[in-house]
C-alpha cells in the first residue's frame, strides 16, 4: 500500500497484501527454521510445502469447494519461486522489515547493542525502489551511531529487549492468522517439528509429523478453546454475583 508510484502502477497491490500475510504460513507448524539450525534449503522447503498442503487441502479442503485453500497454496508458491514482480517486491519488503527491526533493537539498546551481523540482508534486496529505501535506512542507522559518539563494533550475546520482540511484519502476519488461531494453538499438541524433522509433543516426543497428528492437534486445540470459554463464563457469573452482593451491602 505504501509502494512508490513507480511501482504501484505496475504492481497488483491487493495481491501483494495477500502474499505478505501468507508468505510465512509454512512456518506455522514447522517453526521458523534459520540457517543456524543446520537444515538444508531443500529440506526447509519440503517441510513448509507439506504444511501448506495440510492447510490448503486438509484444513480448508472442504471450505468453499477448496478454492480458498488452493489460492493460499498458489500465493505461497508464487512467493517462494520469487519470479513475479509482486513476489520480488514482497521479498524485498520482508528484508527491509528485518533491517527495521535491527535498527529498532539498537535504538532501544541505546548504543549497547550492535546488530551489524544482520546488515548483510541488505545485499539480497533486488528492486531499485527497495534498494533506495534500504540505502536510506542504513544511512539513518549510521547517523544514529555517530550521534551517540560510538562506532559499530559487533557486540555479541546481548539480549534483545522484550518490548520490541515483535516487529511490524509479525504484527501484520498475526492479522492473517486470526482465522487460524485454533490451529496455532494446536501446535502445542504436536504441531511443531523440531530441526530433526520430528513432531514436538509432550506425549509422543520424536513421533513423525503427519496429517493425522496435525488433525489431532487441531481437535485438541479446539477442545481447549471450549474449556477456556466455559471457564470465562463461570468467572463472569461469579463477578456478577459479587457485584450484586456489594450493592446489597452498600444499601443499594
């Protein structure tokens, strides 16, 4: 929506918005696999693709004739392939968001936190307009460090402030996952895969992640939702009774 005119006239902006919401859905069950996890790019892609197939066909297959699920899969694949202008733009924005988070962490650290190890991400930005944003961003970062009279040195092992643990892109992605909240809760019942490719489940540690285990986790999450709703209703009743008693004691 904030794309410069030179791009917005060429881009399908609503499609870009959908892609921004969908592009990380493959991580919803297998987790955010990073380079330090020792998982190959091919294996990472396989796990995320299987997750998208489960979401698109298994979870949403019977909804609206399966059309919505198929669209989610198509958009995700388009992003992964990175061949369309929309996919390239969203990928660049994703990298810019990481750099913005890096700067925000450093600012909150007031000069005690140097995250130069993430600057290399800027090298992957492809579109000219995004490169301009990136250059401006890094120039602003350089001005910040100069302004406090310090030099960027690459301080390691400094904890990131909890207050900024979620960046703007994660907040945006959260909007897209609202409809899948029960599924997200289900990850605590066997939905996550560890870096070895096994399901993480308190009852079945090491069991392979399958469609049946995903479905079982989803059902468990839905049951847990029902229990929480019942508890909330009971709490509301208790509060209401307490209010009545207070009013009686006060002579109302």
